[in-house]
C-alpha cells in the first residue's frame, strides 16, 4: 500500500519529489523502504527538518520497513496451537 500511495501522491501533487533533492532517493525508497520514504517526505514537507517528533515517525517507519514492528503477530499465526 505505501508504494501505491507514493505513486498517487507523486502523480497528483508532486509531494514526494518536493522532499528530495534528486530522483535517486525516492526511487530507491520506493523499491526498498516505501514507508520510510513516505515518512521522510511528510517530515520534510510539514516542517522542513527531520527533528523531534518527525524524527520519531521516520525511525518508526524504518522499523516497519525492516519488519521489526508488526512481524511478531504474523509469526504467531503460523505456529500450531500449544496443547
């Protein structure tokens, strides 16, 4: 879903590219870290800098993209119930 959001935002408003100075970072972010790309674009477009609360949001997005948040529940679903 984050990749679809990136495409829609970029085609309709140019929101993502306004946060980056080159095209390389949004393209790499689209491929490898889409949630982080959106969080960084939000942080840059809403405040100009990535500090304080905006930094926390970007760090959480990195953790989500790396699978450190949200993966535990999917692992539990794959296990057989304990008897």
